[in-house]
């Protein structure tokens, strides 16, 4: 999967327009009967236009030559009826395609949105949201326009031109050959145009995605832009992208103007030559005036089908590149397809020279009456098997949350870079809470993201109550595990709807009130419409602490068996934090929890603490044990206490 749209374009230098457009067939197939019917109606309507010259020939050689006014009026009536019938058929064609193609666009957009929800987090990390947004809006609009107009009229015009040429050759083959003379150069120009316009159209559509990204980021980050007075620099960035897009669109316009110049000019010269030659033949008596009128009328009737070739090809190329961009996303493997084979045995831990582990203190290996042996990760040392609370040396039961030799490397990371996490062995027993502590960049957030499978482990495995999470349906896994992220994300919905996202569909008012109470988010009841108040885009109408409390309420509302909290109290003031901690203790007593913590007050919520250092578990123990025995942990906590003061 390309990491950028430009890379995607470079992966297919010899793309085929027809092959790209054929990928639309599964969406078109359900409405094919109406589309084929519309194409047939359009062909009949277009060919009816070729009957007009034949009526004119009859009128000129008949009633006009015989000075018969009644015959002229009869011919005029025929022309009027044909015109009404042609207009009615084209109206019928539009009616036949309008509703089905709106349905095709809606189905493609729904599939894209559904697929985006199933794609792994790593995909969204690589792709700009504006690029995805442009694929779901502008690109699908281009596809619908192609299905509604160019797809039909490329066929209609081809049939009309073929029928018109046959009629002209039947009337006077010498004049017909004159009009066919520009056919070869026009086809060569169309072939060259198609190749060049395809590249430029792709570039323009990618640039629209970039521009959409800038607009979206500017709107979402308007507080930062205003707060730092960066509106001018943002305006310059937008202007530069706009100018780049404008230049690309002008290249498209020049290409279109070039092909139109050829397509319009050469046939006009041919019609002029045919007119001169036909006039000479009429003067010599070799051709009737009616035949010349019919011939020239047929040639003029073919002007629109020929002239429209340029923009029909342009629209087809834009639709082909839009289709490619759409399927670049749809071809990305969803989460369900990215299931690594679980490792039966953890591999030996490799030495990590970039971040040497803290030298263990002998005291950290002392077994207490309640706690298992604290783990100290010496480079290359095999992990110690946890010892039961009874101290008998038998391995503990597989209940709770357990990491077995877990390693993780980001999918797009260079192969020579060390893993983010190295041979993680942790066991959080049922009903126990464990705090995860470490310096910035040691992999704490990454480790928590592995539990709900927002990322997939590179090697090793994670089990919940003895079940490998890679063998569990994601829906079941995410019903068991609730997550509260450090950066709270709210949606443009009510407070209640945001919180109840974390519960089953049957959850109601009682569960909502309980979760708000646990998270000390009772402020929601004082909002203008209470919990029915719309919080606005990303919840920016609320303070950071309010958003974080609602995110915490969302995590606990469903009473999950496993709870993963990524520094959930970082935006709270001291008094609110104390109140939340008091309520959270009751929740933690009923669940198995992994808590990323930076403050000693948050660490004290947990039964035990795991220290991450250099992507490894450096030590495991109680807060007070690690303060006494592990210098790195004591340093982190002393810094946190100073920050708290």
C-alpha cells in the first residue's frame, strides 16, 4: 500500500483507463438494466437526428422543386414531430439514469466509509484526512458524472458517427471520403491526449486532496492559529497550494484546448472542401441539390458528436483516476485481514544497545508475601516466570491480561531500526490494576494500543483470561476491553451519545449517570440541555479537563472486564483529580486494568507498577518497593512530584 497518493500514482505508470473503469462494474451491475435501457434510448434519439437531413432532401427535391406549399408544410410537420420525439427520448434517458446513479454513488460512499472504519490505525497514521475526504466527495462525484454522461455518449456518439458516415457514403461516396480524411490525425491526437491528460488529471486530484487537508486542519486548529498569530503563514500555505492547483488546472485547460482545436478545425476544413466539391457536382448536374443539402446537413449533425470527443475523453480520464484513487483505499487490507500467527514460544530477547537497561538492584528480586517477583530486564536475559502468590513456584493461572514475549515495530519503520517494544512479559492478574510508568518515548502508549489491537504485535502474543486476542473476533475483544486515551476525542453529538458509545445499545440513563459520577463529570447536568447538549466538533466547546472526564466516563460506562487508561487524569486540577481517583478506585476493584501514569497520585491507584525503559520492562513491583530499589523509577517520580508542586 503506498504511503502517499503520489507514491500510489507512481506504482501504476502504465495504467489502463478501461481497466480502471471496469472496476466499477460490481456497483453498476445492479442497475445495468436501466443503464442499458438509457443507452439504447439515447442511441435511438441521436440517430433520429440523422433523419432530419433525409426529410430535407425529400423536401428540396420534391415539394420545393415542384413549388408545392402543401408538401413543404407536411415536411415541416415531420420535422416538428421528430424534434419532439428526440427531445422526449433524451428526457427519458435522463430520468432512467438519475436515480440509479445516485444510488451507485451512495453505495460507493457507504462502502468507503465502512472500509475506513475497518482499516488499521497504521493506515490512518500514513494518510492525510483531506486525501480520504476528497476520495469520498469529489472523486465519487466525478465517477457519477462519468456514468451519467460520458459512458453513454461515447457509445451514442460512436454509433451516430458510424451511421452518419454510412448515410453520407451512400448518398455520395466521393464527398464521404473527403469528410473521412481527418479521421486518422484526429485518432492520433486523441491517443496522445489521453496519455497526457491522465497524468495531469491525477496530479490535480491529489492536489485537491492536499488543499482539503490544509482547510480541514486550519478549521480544526483555528484556536492555535489565532493564539499564535499564524493566520498569515497559514494563508500563504493555502495560497501556495491553490496556485499549484491552479497551474495544474491550466495545464488541463491547455490540453483540452489543443485537442478541441484539432477536432474542430480539421472537420471544418473537410466540410468546406466537401461543400466546394459538392457545389461543383451540382453545377455539373452530377448531384441533385437535395442530395447536397442532405449531405451537408448530415455532416453538420455530426459536428456535435465529433466536437464532444475531447471533453468526453477528458471526463473519462478524470473518472478513471478518481476510480483508481477510490480503490487505492478500498484495496488496503482491513484489520480482519491483518492477523499475525501467534507465537507459541517467545523468542529470546535481543540486546538493545540504543537504550541500556538500568542495572538491577538485588532487593528487587526479593519475593514478598503478596507480590510476584519484580522483573528486571537485563539485555539478553530470559524473562523470569511469574511465581504464584503462595510462593510455591508454580506458574500462575492464565487469567487476567498477559503479555508473552511481545515485540512491536511500526509497519512502515525502516528494517534496521530497533523495535519500539522488546520482549515484553507482563501479567496483570484478574481484578488487579497495574500502572505503567516510564520516560517519554519508552512505548507506554504503544503498549496500551496493542491490547484492543489498534496495532498488531510484531511477535509474541497477548492473552485475556488465557485466550489469544488474535483469535478473538474484534467485536468481542473490544466489548471486553475499554480504552480511555490521553487525548480525549469527542464527536459532534450530545454529551449522552458520546458517553454511551462505550456501552451496549441497551444502556440507558442509569448507566450514563453512574459513568458521569465516576468520572466526576456532573457538570454535564448543568449544561444548557443537560446531557442532551451538543458538544460541537471534537468537543472544543468544552475545556480540556471536561473532555477528559467525558472520555473517562465513556471508558467505564460499559463496566468492561479489562480497562486500559492512557494517563486519563492529566488535564485535571488537583481537587478534581482527587475526587475522580476516589470514584475510580471502586471501578478498578471490579475490573482488570492497565494504567499509563505520570503522577504519583495516579500510580497509587494501581496494585503494582511496571517500569518501561528503552522499550523493555525494567522492573515490576509496588510503588514503594520501586522507590526504594530502583533509581530510575525514583527519579521519574521525584520529577513528577516537583511538576505537581
